[in-house]
C-alpha cells in the first residue's frame, strides 16, 4: 500500500527532527541540530534494509516518490512566502555567495577526480534516467 | 459565479496553492523550453518566480510574509511551510544507497565533504564582507551557497529571519543557474564523460537542479550518477550546516 511508504517517510522525518531538537537542547543552543539530515540518513538506512529483505514493494515506494517528486514546487511555495522586499538590499551578497563557491568548486574537480579511482566499475544506472524535464 | 469560486479558493487555501504553484511550474517549464532552449532549467525559473511573487506580495501589502499576506494566497504559506518542506526534502534521499557511495570510491566522499565546505565558507565569507555579522544569518547564507534547500533548512533550524532565508534561497539559486550554464561548456576540460567524474562533479556541486540540467546538456547518461551524489550532498549539508558549521561560526565570531 502506498501509505506504508508515506508513513515510513513520516516516521523517519519525525524521529530525525526529534533527534535534532534533543541534540540542540543537549548542546545548549536554541536550534534543531541537523534534524533533517538525520531523517534522510534514517530513510536511506530503513528503506535499503527493507528492500534488501524484499519487504518493500514498489507501491510503497510510490508513497515516498510522490513527495520527492514535488519538492521543487514546495521550494517554490517556500520562496514565495519570504520577506524578499527586505532581503533585496542583500542581493549582491547572495550573488557573490553563489558564484564564488561554484567557481572554486569547478576548479577543484580535476584534483579531486585524481585522488582515487573506484574499486569496481560503477553499476549501470541507465534505467533510472528521469525522462521528465523536472522532478 | 466568480465570487463563489474566489470564496471557495480562499476557504481551501492549500488546494489553491497547488493550483497556483502548478501553473507557475507550467509557465516556467514553457519559458525554459521556448526561451532558453532548455538551458535554464524550469525549476530555477520557478524558484525565481517564487521570489518575485514574494516581492510583489511584500510591496502590495507591506507585510513580512511575501505573497501569503494576501488572503487568496495564504495557502502557499502552508504548502511552503517547514513541515511539508522537510517532509519532501527527506523524501529526496530515497533511492540513494551507501553501498553505491562506497563503491564509487574515496574521491566522491572527499568531493562531498570538500564541496559543502567550499560553498559554505565562500557563502558565509561573502555575507560577512557585505555586512552580515551574526552567526545565524551567516550560517544560513553559507548553507544557501551550498544549495537552496540546505539554506532554508538550516535557517529554519537556527531560527533565522525570513530575510536571511530569502538570501539563502537566492544564493543557492545563483549557484544552480551558474552550474546549469557552465557545465556543458566546461565538460570537456573537466573530462566529464564518465560515471566516476560525474559523481565527483555531483559531490562538488551538490545542487540537484543545477546538476540535472548541466548533465542533461552534457550527457544525459551521466545524470543518475551526478544526482545520486547530489542526494548525499543535500543530506550531508542538512546534517553539518546547522550543527558543526554553526558551532564553528559561533566560536569564530566575537
């Protein structure tokens, strides 16, 4: 059932965010420390464990894939509710922040690429090429 | 009739939000295809459209919550709120596997760690140079320079202002656009023609939409490799930015 996937996703998100909250109060900061990251970690671990045991049906996966498929629209909605008028004065900072990192990152790729070749050939992932323009 | 529809749409805000954002996505994809020949991904145009909408809302109402201060668009606040956002972002991790990451070699892991650090440091550094000096704002913009997802997640986690979150989205958006446009031109120089390099590239860049569009224009067969690294980048970013990086910033700032 599709809801199994969605429920699993919700459990992982709730636990992850709880870990972040707990870690925040443990470390004495008013923040959710890495909650979403923990949640993602949990989701990867639980789903790959279930898939390996053949307990995760494609239909359950659809209950997760729907949400991953609409993350861009959700980010669009999130952008539309920000205080952009006040943020405008920081526009140049945002542009420099964006460009600077990309420039350095591009320059580093050849060096990182040379560090270590993969042990085995990477698996073919052709079938996973998204046909749609956008997730 | 129109009054009735308007009333219904206001009373069912979340559904109205789905319609509004759906139309925005459609228009953005159309612009992407016809005006940019697909070079600028529809997703980047749509996120930009979201920021414009927020600006319009702010100017017309004088409020702080972008377009959602207009009652008709209030549902966008729920759709783009922290709950749905975190839920959808966690979902993007589905399909990534640690075994594939291990198999791809140590260079991809180095690329991930280095990619996030480089983007964060240059983003936070730029923000500092432009006069933002509090740890929460710097951390949010630095995380935004990683991706426009890691930025807002970090900002919300740290209780940043909406202004800081807007800037982090903008920084991530600029990054995504640069990656989209530059990748096909740099592909030859970077020898971006094999799965391994695609994963290193994905790990260094991390921006899902930028990588998707960049590799689509370079060699669509490389897309899944770059995108898998991007999924790990997002996860790692959401993990380290509002934690380790934030604590380091707290230490560094007076």
